């Protein structure tokens, strides 16, 4: 409610929302293009009619939006508990919300690093640390829509 954002829930059922799915950001040469599997596979699936949760405007969050998921009152995991409730093997997004607890759960943002066009920013959901990584690497994504 504070940001006007609606976040995708993750599942543990092997589908498009599965918490263990990894995607590439995209092209790592200049000009940087966000055309990896997080766009061509993941967002394409969410935004194809009838679309996820009835909305067809899902996108990858920028780094500021993604960092807003950090819970500064906890050490580990560093994201709000609403993103990890009822997560059991086989659960779907209508029954649970999953987030991996490994320190390797790095989630992409849509923000390119100013240190070079071949890197993009992301957040480790377990620790809350943000950092940049090569765009050709496979990492996790959580879609968002809306905003003020």
C-alpha cells in the first residue's frame, strides 16, 4: 500500500512462478538490451492473455523497487515474511508464497549498472544485500506492476 506496487507471488510447483526458475537478463554489449529469458520467457508468459492475476502489465522492478522489499528489522531472511508463507513442495501461487532462503537467491532488477553495460543490479533476498552481476548469468526474478 505504501508504494502502489503489486508483486508476483512465487510457487514451488515447477510452473512459470516456481521459486527455483532462473533467467538471464539479456544482452551484455552496448547498447544494453533487456532481452534475455526473463523477458522472452518469464514476462511473456505472465503478460499473455488471460495474464497473471488478470493483469497484463507485469514488468521487472528497478533496483529501488526491488530494494523496497528488504525488511530492516530482520537479519535472515531479509525480506518481508509475506513473501514466504505456506511454501511447501507442490504449492501453487493461489496457496502459498515462496522465496528461496539460500544466500544465492539473487533477484534481477531492470537497472543496468553504471560501471558497465554488461552488468545489472539485483538483490540477494536472503541477506538483503544489493550488488550487480553479469547480464548473461542466470538468476531469479519477481515481477511487479503498478507504482506511484
